[in-house]
């Protein structure tokens, strides 16, 4: 299975990169058969301070290659994450809000935290 990791980059760029490093490390340990599509890693050579049109186009192309889109971090405040989610929903790729799912697993009483292909 190919999983696209959607997480904001801008804001605190270095903290977000470290967070995505940890997310990808955890995915690789917990799901060794998953191929990780991580735009933050794929396009780390492009400055996040400059224009992002080309990078965003590339990210959206990667989304279409994924079997699922896993969302992390404060996606609500990220235009890129919102566009990735919207595209996945449009083309029928399941969207999984992983942090909500992980909270649910840690505290089952909070059930219903994850919805696929819809925003929570």
C-alpha cells in the first residue's frame, strides 16, 4: 500500500520537518509493507520561503499515486493540506486523520474521532 503523508510545513519549518521525520519513522516501524510518499522529504531541496506553485503541483500528482492519504498536524490551517485532502476526496482516495485515530485508540471512550474521506 502507498500512503501519502499530509502535514503542514510552513510556520515552524524545522519543528514540522522533525515531526514528519518521526511520523515516517513510526509508519515504517508499525507498517513495514507501506510505501511512504512524503512531500516534505521529497521536496526538501526547495525553500519553503519561496513560491510554492511548482511544489504544490508535484504534491498533488503524488496524492493521485497513493492508496490512502494520512493526515497529521494542524491541517486546518494549511492550504496545502486542505488541497491534498480535497483532491483525495475528489478522486476517491480514502483520507485518514491519523492523529484523531491514534487518540481514539489511546482513549476508546472518545470514539468516533476518525472519518475516512470526510473532514472531522
